[in-house]
C-alpha cells in the first residue's frame, strides 16, 4: 500500500471562469447538480451537513438534499436527532457537496428554518411506506442495545399502521437552509484551482469574488 503522501493527481476536467458564473448562485448550483446526475454519480444529492452544539463543538453527517430553489436547500430529519437539537440552539449551518469525481465541490453557509407541518406532511406522504415506518421506528441518535430491537420496533410499527395511510410523526420534519454564502470549487492543474464565492449583501443581492486556491 502506498503512503498517503504518495497519492497525487492533476485536476484537468474543467475550468470555472467568470463568464460561466450566473447572476444567482442557485442557477449555477442547479447546473452543476444536473451534471452530477447526468454523470451518474452515486447519490448526487448527498451533502455533508455541519452543525454546532451548545458547547461550540461541531459535528457532521451525510444527509440527502430533497429540494433546492432560490429560497434555499431542503432536507428532512427526526426532530429529536442531534442535528435538530443543535439547530434548536444555533440555527447556523454549513452544507458541502463533494462531487470529487467531477473535480468539483460546493460549500454553503446559511441559516436553518423549520418548514411548515403542511410541507412536512406533503413530503412524508410521498416517501415509500418502508421509509415512513422507519421514521416511526427510530428515535434517531438515541442509544439502542441491538439491531434486533430496532427491527422489532419496525415490525411493531408495520403492524400498527397496516391499514390506511401512515400519519406524519410529530417528531419528524424538514428544514430549509437560507444561504448567505456559496462557494464553487473546480479543480485546476498544478493545484491552481478555480474558486468563486457568492456572498449575499444587505439588499439580498449576490456579490461574487474569485478566491485564491
């Protein structure tokens, strides 16, 4: 096995130049997301979500992006999970999209806001039944002694909701991330990567600047 410092590559797949920037960063993000989907990357909507707890300690986890618009980025979770409890005390959040097979990454900094229960219900009812049952069965982030106990709880929920629609749990819902800063990174030769940062100003307009790699 090679030593880690021996792993090297040149980034040659593309360039990100000023003429490719869009007025609104979400337009560029959606174009890059489409590229990731068209390239058949595994889980192209996967993103790292970083939050900070009451003691100032950060934590990260992979979450799936479920919607994106010029209003923000949406994901869903158990409202008793660690990330939800962190967000209850500190709404600041960071997202990271690691499209490294395309030699690209996108970083987002913003503020998380809870979605309405109507929005939560609309998405929850669109999920596969097994995913709905999984939400009911799991007290996310809480300790559990065995996987068998988790499966028992799943089958109990399956029996309980064997007839009719499965209702939205009161402990499950979504967040929309209102972005304040978005950075686009495209790998470049000789480690001279292209980095552009969008920052929202006081008038809710987006300003851009190139960053050194």
